[in-house]
């Protein structure tokens, strides 16, 4: 499967109970749930569906305010409320995969509702996305510089499109296929409704302020963490730091990938995913 392929001709039934998030679902077998990142929607995973639905029952969840759920928002938009809404639509004992911000949501779900999750797959994600300055002899936490996230919030007030373009450019930075990666992502997500402004704004607040490091130490759910070596949002030097806070986990590094390895290196990503599933 190449990154230049057109969107697969797979129709997924959209399902929703009153007051709950709508989901798209297809396939048979163990339940695999996919959560997308900030500013996008579950369409980013559509090119993987042909590989996945033959082995798993795949559930795609647009986060509150995104994609087919762009009109569904919690009363208070924070990580806990988003995780609770996602938990309500999860199949029991599922494998939960979260990419980027979706990985942060997946970690909150796993911490709050551990009985619902059989295995956790975190792709280019972190328990704390924002970098922090070194204090005395404590090491700097690698991540996104807070002023960059603040700049995104300021730009968001003017235009979502330009903000998303800039964010995707940073995501793809370092990848040899950066330009085509961005085009692939944009084409995939443009099929679905644009996100709600409130979800975008509060999502940036979550990336800026959330720190799950202390809580992860006690998380007993088997976890696989996947990273791109060239990622500038979750940099390689953060991986060992994350490992120290998440002892019951295993890491995989894609040597030539950036923030979206499933887009830039889909065959390699699928192989690693199947290996660990």
C-alpha cells in the first residue's frame, strides 16, 4: 500500500445512541478502536482500513467536536470529559490505539476505565506534550515549546485552515515524504466536516497543560508505544523519559518517520502493529 493510493472504497456504518458520540465501524474479530489527533478526524486512518478490517472489528471514533461529531461537545471540554465520552462508545475489552492527542485521550481512558481496555497502542504520543524548562538539577522534559502552542491558539482566532496547515507542516517535518504526507492527510480528513472551534481551542489547552506522568507509573495495561525518530512534536530524546514513567510498556521506533508513521510508512507500520497485536 503506497501513500499515493486513493482513498479506499470502504463504507462504514455510522452509529450513535442518543447523546453519545457517533462511531464508524466495520470488520469482524477482536475490537480495535482508533483515535485521531488534534485538528483532524478519523479519516486519517481510512487508508489503513483494507489492511485492518480483515483481521479486526475496527471502530473509528471522532473526538467530541471533530468529524462526524463536530456538533457534539461536552459541557466542560477537558481531557476527563472527552475520555468519558469516548469510553461510553468503546466495545468491551478492546484494543485502544491513540495517535498524538488521541493517545493522550487513550491514556486518560485507560487510567480512568482500565477494565474496558485489553491493550493500549500509543502512536507519536506522550503523557506530557509541552516541554518544560530545566529546574535546578532536573532534566528538561522534551516536547512542544509552550510558546508554539500559544501561537497556534492565537492564529486559530483568525483561520482554522492556516493553523492546520502550519501544524501539519510541523508534524511532517523531517520526513522525506513531508509534502505528500501532508497532502494525504488533508485529502483524507477533508471528506468529513471541519472541527468545531471550541474543540480546537480546548484541544490546544489540553496539549499545553496536561501531565499524566505520575499516574502512568501505576497503569498495568500492556502498552506498545510507537514513535517516529524524526518527530519534532514527540522528539526521540523524550522516549527514554516516557519509558521511565510507563514501565509496563514497550517502544517501537520508525527510523525514517516523523509524527505520522502510519501515513509516511504504512506497510512498516501495519507490520509492527500486527506483530504487537
